[in-house]
C-alpha cells in the first residue's frame, strides 16, 4: 500500500522522536557512569590491585596484564647417549625344514599340535607300518635259512679238512667245500643287508622332527596317503631360537663396522615394532655381507637374537637400531623441547627466554645438545607455540597432566549413565543385578527431574525488568551456565 509523500513524512516523525530519546538516554547513562568513577581532581580513580591475580601475569609494554601460559617442562641433564643407526629389517629363521614322509603309506597318527615347539628327533606322525613289517619278516626268514646252510657247510669243511690230514680224502673235495662256505657267507651278508634295509624302511613309518624349532600349520590330515614326493609335506619347522634379523645399512658405516667386528667388539642391536613404541628384542651384530648393493648404496647386515620367549617370528617386519658408538656424559634435553635449534628456558621469575643450541644425536626421547644450558635447568616441552621471549609461564607438574589424561580416559570409557555418579554410588551400582540397576537409574532420573522442575522455576524465572534476575557475568557466570547446561543435557 503506497502513501502520498505528505502522509509518509507525518508517519516518520514519531519514530524519529523515539530514536532521539533513546540516544539522549544512552548519553546520560554514559556521563553518569564516568562522573561516578571520577575523583575530586577530575582524574579517574585507580582500582585497588587484586592480590588473587597478581601471580597470573605481568604487565606488557602497554601496561596491560599478560596472562601466564601453562606449560610442561623437562630437565636438562648429563647422561650417556648412544650413536644409533636406524634401519628397516626382516627376521629370518636360522633354519627351515619341510617334514616329508620318506615312505608311502596311510597317515595313522599325529603327535603334535600346530605352533608347538619341538626338539630334534621328536615323534611327529605314524604311517601304516604293516607292509614294511611283512617285508622285514620275509628277508629275516631268508637270512635265517642262509645262515643255517652256511653253518652246515662250515661243519662239512671242518670234517673234510680232518680227513685230508689223514690222507683219506682228495684235496679237490676240500677246496670245493671251502668255496661253498665262502659263497654261503656272501649270501648271508646280502640277506643281512636286505634285513637292515627293510628295518630302515620300517623306521621311516615313524616321522620325526629333523631339527628343533616351531611347527607351522599341518598340511596333511589323518587317513591321507602321503608320499615322499609331496611338495608341501606334513608340516614345516622353523628354527627361531635363536633367530636372525637381516637389514641394510649405508655404505658410509661399512669401514667402521667391519673394523669393530674384526676386533671382536660387540655391537648391540635393538628390534622395535612398526610404531617404534615397543621393544621386541636385544641382540648383537654378527656379520656383514661381502658386497655393497650399487643400486641402493647399502650393505646387508645380520644380527642374532636369542628369542628366549619366542615372541619373534620368521619374516616379521622390524625397525632396527644398531649402536655404533657411545657418547659419555653429554648434555641432553627432551627431544620435544627442541624447535628450530632453539629451546625455551624457564627462568627464576617464571618467564621464558630463548636459547640457541646445536643439536647432536638423538637417543630415544632425549637429544644431545651444545649451548648455554646447565644441568638442572628447565626447558619447555609442551606449549612452545604460544610462547614469546619474556613471556610469563605457569609450570604444570607432569604427574597432574597424567592424572588429568587418565581421568578423561576413564570418564570416556564409562557409560554415560555412570559419569554423573559419586564414587559411592558407582560402587553400589557395581554390586547390583541388572534389574536392580535399572530400577536405581529410573528412580535417580525421577528424583533429578522433580528437583529440576521444583527448584528451576523459582531460581530460573524472574519478573522482567528486575536486574537481580540476570545471570552473573564473568567466570562465576560462565561456571553457572556450564553447570546449568550440563544439568539440562543430563536430563
């Protein structure tokens, strides 16, 4: 709807008057507030210093207070530092054997469990021995027959020799009998060889472990007919006690390592997991390869590990740390304190100052440095990004940080219904049955709902226009608002 120009101007007059009145009221309030804060001499009265906030900051260049930054610190100290070479390696079994049947037959029994540790010569499986027992019986019978013939021929030879001494028999007959004895002796020897061969074949029906080590997965089941030509065999044994780690190191270290190995020096080696957080084993360097790989400029090295607990497996990926030297009693700081060759040193007045350092070698979470630092000094390890030269800081104890982190993790791991309970209530709930626990929480929710409805209306509502009904400002008001928000979220 459109109005004529004269009507439109008459409608705007009341609104303009109202806006002017509001501006006058605001100006009057501002003048009155300044008049109250002005002293008799016309200067603004300074507020008394708050002793509770005196330690929380220091004036900056403009005279305003600077809030102290909470930081975590580490201590500068002297200690031995290892010079390490880091590499990526793979664990290799000291020996690997595929257990195969040496004779053909039906697999009757298995005397092992997959993954077991076995000793050399331990019985692993039985193959049906009946055909081999029959063969052994046949050759043993032939041996006994030929042995009896040999015995008879030997007795005849003795009689012929006695008659020849009396000149009662021809010498040709004695020679023929002697030849017969020798022939029968050869037959008996051949029979004995057949008996030994049959006994050996029979022994092959007992499958034993050729080496000591850890068994793999079974490749044949009971009732299968196994043969010596089976590619997979019955099971695989890997010798992992001890076990070797093979890794590559830069060729720049070859001369030093070769010299130390030739002198009989023990070079410690550590194995770490993929995240380099868990130590898997400790061993020593055994040997270096005889040639350098020209494509990578590295040489392969092998280290031995006892693996007494059996935690290392063949073909396992590992991170290797080889110690080539040891620096004694050098100045060290936490590795997290170093930033661009600087550290923040906490001074006696709880301010920080930058100190330039020369970074050396790193050993774990410590790094060797050279600079204007003394043992016992405190350097900032957490909160560095918020600091400047001369900034005030508040040191947070490491134990408190760990306690807070643990408390947050514990609270996050608990069910939502358990987070707002007191320790006594949690202990009480832990002893309840599921039905009792359900009834307890229903009653607790009802009590909280009734108290919120009963007290919230009186405290939370106030007539409009009363200044006392407004929420308090500042930290107290924030805390109250957070508590109210938490109570509302809980419902």
